[in-house]
């Protein structure tokens, strides 16, 4: 059984996490607009605890900017993408390209230098049943045996295969992939008000690319975008090539 085609993967969420060496103040800086191109739909500020949140729409999904002390998280989610008549996320390559463009726009206006960068993606691919799902996981990790004769169920496997950055000499990027088998239930309410339950099986992938904590230097603003950009192809490669 071969690996799923890249277009078969459906994006559930994308994430960018940036750590700084000092507390971050995002108030009145229009970060959400620089990222999404439009004003955020909601803003929540808690100055006493150093928390700040912006939320809005982006590419048929919902983005959230969350600032907590020295950490900034950008997330994009599609919470209703599997419901009937709901908009579907774009192909993962197209979505990553749009996401990285927004990320780069934001990184270019920073006035404080980051100390760590991370890019994450959660996606799933539908499969016929748990047996087929285990075979998919086995093909991603050839050292495993989760074939039809295996007694394992609900498999969950994680591995990290770092690579050296081509942007900054001496910088290693952690390349983490976690694959798990999941059976999902979606409950919808029919015209008569009666609930209907749909069940399916998916292989879900959690992919995380992050700069090594052993890197002790700050990142120049000019290098942040290229470091994140080089992570994008690795996200896709892990999904259609695996660790073979």
C-alpha cells in the first residue's frame, strides 16, 4: 500500500510559534491586519497578565493571534470543514503558501528579535477502516509492523529527524512527525430535529518543524522569513514521502 497523495490530506490547522527573549506587547501594532490583510473581528487585551488575542477570518478558516509574555502563537483552523455544505480548506500546498506569505508579512515588521521559531501543521486523510489506517502508518515508518496480522489498534507513532538549515550555518531544525489512527463521530441534526451520527476513520498527522533549543543566538529579522520558508517544503515532504 503506497502513501496517500498530497492532495488527499485535508488541513485541520496551521500554527506558527515565535519565542522572544523579552515580554512582547502587541497592542495597537495592527499585527492581525499585517497578517490577514483585514481588520481582526475581535480583540481581547489583558495587560495585567501580559495576554493579548486577536481573531478573524483567513482563507475560509479562522485565525487567532495569541500573545502570552514572550510567546506569540499564530494559528489557523477549520473547525467545521467536515460538516455538510461547509467550505473546504484549499490544497495543502496552496494553503501553506498563503500561510507563509502572511507569516512573512508579519515577521518583516517585527521590532524585537526572536530566539526560537516553529511551524506546525495538523492534517488528516480518510481511510476505509482501522486495518488500512495501520498500513498507512506502517508505510510512513517502515521499521514498524502494523500489518493486517497485527493486533495493535489505535496506533500513535512519533519521530524526530533533524536537518541542518540551509539559511543559517550551524542551525539545526527539528523535524517532528506524529501519526495516529482515529475514529471520528460527527453528529448532525436532520430536518425533523433528529440527530444522525456519521463515523469514519482517518490517519491524522501532527507535523512540527522547530529551531533547535541549542541555538543560543537571536535571529535577525531578515533571516526569520527564509528560515520559516524552508520549513514549508519539509511539511509537505513528510506527508507524501514519510521517513523512508
